[in-house]
């Protein structure tokens, strides 16, 4: 997907929970377990990007978790968005960074339909115990465990 800017992009990542397990995807380039996600495109708001990326990458329909009640305004030119649970900024390489909006979501199924456009080496639903025994980046382990606590 195209970058919006050479130096920095806004991205989303979604930790999806179904039946007391959280979904992680082995990143094709970095060979590490990460959540599902990607770049926020110019035509997307962050909620739309999160839902789109999940649908594109693993074919799941999800419901984003909201820690607050979102009002439904009558103004058709105004839309309240579900806020991210976490927000971080991290370096991708010497010249590029991501500001990432982290969402939690529930899935209505655990049946994945992997994209033929994206290379996915492996996707797996992890239980709490499996997360504890897997080699993961600290932030991925933290977010995945938090998603399980909130949505299981």
C-alpha cells in the first residue's frame, strides 16, 4: 500500500479476539508475530482502515471495541469515531516512522480467508497460555493479553 508521506505514516493494528483466543499473523518480511493491520489510506478514517485491513488480510468481520459510548449525532456531516485503545510511534527504518492506532475487536468467526494479494506465512489464534510460551515482542504480548482480558 502506498505511503502517504516519506517520513511518517499513520497505521492501525487490530487485536482480534474470538472464543478466548487472540489472532496474530506472522509478518512476511520481518518474520515476527504481529497483529492484523496496515496503513490508513487517504479515503479512510481510522475505524474504516481497521475494519478494511482485517477484511483484506484475514477475511474476518469484526466489531471494534469501544471503551466509551459513542453518540450517534443527527448531523450527517459529522461522525464520532471509536477511539483506539493505545497509540504508539515507532521507527520502521532510518528514514520512516509509523504512528499506530491500536484497536481491540471481537470476531464473529474464527474461519480465516487469507488474502491472495498479501503474503501470509502463518496466522494463529493464541490462548493466554500460548502467548506466555511464544517468543513475542513486548508490546505485542502486552496488547494481546490486554485484548484477551477485555474481550474474553
